[in-house]
C-alpha cells in the first residue's frame, strides 16, 4: 500500500466523519477528469483507474448525475458512465 493512498484514505475518512460533502465533491471532480480524458467508462474501470472504494466512486457518480454532468446506462452486465458536455 503506498503512502499517498494511505494519506488520501485517512483524509477521506475524516471528511466522512465530519462532513461528506467535500469528500464526495472531490471524488466527483476526479471522476469528471477521468471521463473527460478517457471517454465513457464502466464503473469497474473507474474504480480501477481512481483506486478508491467502489462506494466512493458511486457517491461521486451520483453527485455528477444529480448535476446532469453524466449519463449512466447499462450495457449487459456493465454500468457505463458518460460525461455530458454542454
């Protein structure tokens, strides 16, 4: 386990205990950035690329979906997330 991951995890846990909004907003930004650079991705691919717990990724996707920034569709067994660019 690398030190950056450990530090990020501790920060995320502190955010979760005090206030989830900054943590979820940060995760949404990371997801938006990945989708902007790489295009549509499955949730599983986002989890692998961002290297965070699936629950954190889902919170970030939910944030982006609520803001109308992403579309989510099922393709077979995969759930695909696509950035909506206005």
